């Protein structure tokens, strides 16, 4: 191996996800550089194992049996400001990017206050809140990918090439072999005091709406028009109308605070969560004839 990478064996993934659930990864690699990523992929190929890119672990449910492969955790950090743009490494926390933009007098990322996870993952799943999402701000995404000859190349994706849809991008795929390295977001000149007031307001709202127990954020996608622009039905009230708030399977619970959250209330297993997801989907289908699609990735 050209580069020495830090490989952990049988690493419990419960400490790498916000759900605090999931079995072990056969191998876990923290990739601090592009070279580390390439080395980790080569390691997976040598072992003839699949690999999966794990960001901040805030939008994923890992099964109890774990992942029989190589989990690659890009930790390419760093946030810098260039005029009205912010450039963030994939491993930089979204909250860090937001704080830095506000300190620099730039507006547009306030909605991300309190949103967990890394910037790369936020791009991957086109994260959003309060009617705004990453795709509204993305100028470009720098990606490391394999070309047809098996060589690793850097490629810059413009916003329109990213395949952004509601909570989705061309990078969000279990078979994804594209590693986000950094993202360039275009913001606007703002007023620091106004932005701080907005953030305070958003954090207050989040405290009222977001349950305190471990979770992976909203479990189901809201029901949108085909282009993803228009909200048809918010899923939380649908689940609530089915009388499912507070319903439990094992240690997993439909949150009494917000029905679109399933929380790890009491030493849940991933299977408890999967079973509860199925119950919610069945009840909503029965009552409203609507198919709920999960927003979280089940690995």
C-alpha cells in the first residue's frame, strides 16, 4: 500500500450514527485525504468487499448485523470564504459552514441551524428545512470518481449536473462510487444581527419539534408534486391522524413530539425501527391510500 490508512476492524457503527444503532463494520476507514479514499477503495477491492461512504451518520439506519464490507468515512474538513461563496470540505459539519458564513456577514444558510451531519452528506441527500434546501445554494460539487479505465479523477459537477430532487441527488445511491470532496455554495451579503435573530428563532422552533432522543431525523419524505417543488401533504400529520404517536416496537417509538420521527427511546435494535417503519407505512396506506417513502437510508 502506498499510503498508510487507519483501518479499524469490527468497529461498532452505533457510535458513528445519530440513531446510536447498528452492528459492526467489518472494516472502517477514516479518510482524511483524497489519497486515503483511493487507498480505502483499493483495500475493499483487494478484500473483494463492498464499500459504503458514511458521512455524519445522521440520515441512516444500519442493521443489527452490521455491514460486511468497508465503511469509508471522509473526514476532509475545512471551510473557507471567497467573496459571497463558502467552500466546505465534505467532512466539515454543516453547522460549522453555517456559523462561518454568518460570522462573515453572508446569509442564506440560516435554515441549517441545528441540522446535524456533515456537508458532504447534506449534498448527498439534498438536505433542507423550512422550505429551503442545499440545491438552492450549490454552485458546484467537487467529486472523486473512477473513470472508464479505472483511474481516479477529480470532476467538478455544476448544480444542474447533480441530479437534485427532493431529498435526493445523483450521489445518493447505495451503489454510489462518487466521493464528494468539497462543495461550493453561493450565498448573499447579509446582516449579521438579522441572521443571528433568524437562527435563534429556528433553534427555538426545532426544540419544540425535534425530539431529544437519538434518531435519524425525519423518517419519511413529505409527499410532494412530481417535480418536488410543491408540498402536497406533510407526513407528520398523516401519521398522527393514524393514532401512531407514541406507538412502540421494542425500544423504538414514534415520537410523541413529532410523528415523522422514530426515536431510540429505550435500547432499541435496528430491527425494532424497521418493524415500526413497516407498521407506519401499512397504517398510512390503509387509511389514506398513500405510499410513504423513507427519507433515511437503511443499510
